[in-house]
C-alpha cells in the first residue's frame, strides 16, 4: 500500500473583520467569505457593524444598514428585545430571523446570536425556502397597508382642512369678511372673562351706519353692499391687531378693545368717525356717516350688560343728530 505524504495546508490568511475569535485561520476566512452562511457583528440596536457577503445581500443599501429594516414588520421589535437579554460575555441564544423587502429576496434563517468581549455576533444558516411564498405575501400585504394608510392620512388631512374651512365660514360674515355675530359674542364672553379677574380695562364700541335704509332705497342694494364693505375696511384699517371686529347686524358693527379704558375708546371712535367721513362711495358723492356708542367694562359686569350700555349710548348718538360719538359714563 503506497504511503502518501500529507500536503501541508497553505498559510492562514489575515483574519477578516468578521472572523469570530472562536474560529481561526482557514475556517475563519471561509466563514467570512461564505455566500451561504451569515456572519456578522452587530451593535445593541441591531445595526450591522460588519457583515460577510451572505449577510450583506439581505440588508438594505447604505453605509450602516440596520438589520431591523430588513426584517419583516413586527420582527424588528422582537429582535431588539432579544439582543437586550445578552447582557454579559458568553451569553448566546438561537433565534429565527425572517428577512424580506418588497422587490428583494425573502428567506428564513436559523441563527445564533453570541456576545463576547468585542460585542454581539450573528451566525446563521438558511432554512428551506418553503416559507418564501408566505413571506412575499406578508410583504405585499404590508405594502398595501402602507399605501392605504398614506391614502387615509391624505383624506383625513383634507377632511380636517375642509372642516376648518366650514367652521371659519360659520363664523365669518361673507359680505365684509369680518367676524359675524356668533363670533363677536364669543369674543365678548372671552375678553370679559380675561379682563374681570385682573381688573384690566376693556371697552366696547357699537357702530351704526347712518341713513343706511335710505341709501338702499335710493341707490339699490349693490350700492348698500359697497357701503358696508367700505365701512368694514375703514374699521379694519384703524384698529390694533389685538382688537376684535364683527358685523353684528345689517349695518351694525361691534369693536372690542382689550387693554383700553373708556377715554381711549372714545378717542378711537372719534378717529373712526372722521375716517368714515373721508370714505366716498360712488354714486353717493359724499363720505360715509356713522354713529358710535362707547362703554367701558365695570368690575364684575356681565358681557350682555356691557353690550347693552354701548347700545344705549349708540341710541343717544342717533337721537342727538347722528355722525357723532356718545359714551356711557354712568
């Protein structure tokens, strides 16, 4: 029987980055270059720090691919919980990982996760592909669910925007663009509640366009509408951003003046009266005329009582000749 001398093995190559310290030499190089066995080092989050070709092909593209991104939905959270259990060197456990991304290969692997002094290591071998059709079906359903969720989000956003528009229109006077009576009443309630506890001043001005019915009768409703829009612009252009304006009747407007005492409100009302007179609306051939009633909030006064006193002052302005300002100082 012929004796054959054994051939010496070639020198061991330099260890690959993915070479586990429990292996060495040719075996380490074989595993690191393997196309069938998964070998990789991962961090505590599941991010792949180093991977051999077999593992890399299952991961998303990128400099630091996350293993969790390649797993089927809901598997990623469970995998992170598993990694948290390996809290000391020498600990290890076996897990099954299902990889899959839409438009990419799908597969199931039997894996060992092991912790040593350098960190966490993953080793895996592929199971039979019997589950691949099921994995692809799950991925397709997940893709459909994501698409439906995006469509639902888009429709929900549209509905919310439409609801906000409807709510805004419900509180807006369509002719002048100012707030309507409903919004004006709510503002009055809110501002009185804020002003009363601190004793902060709050004033209320009622505005009524003089001879408005005569304007409508003589020139028609289109001219009357222009008068109302001109009055609204005159008010809006001469109040502060914190003031509140509302059209509360046919030709009546409400001006709420936070942090303003009675004297300051009277000065503003007279300035508005002058501004109205400078607004010439064709075909009237003259400036607008309006009467103003002013009242300041009293300690503990109810919103309706404040509004009633401003209304009474407005009626006095009408009786005393119109185109004037009257204040309730009682």
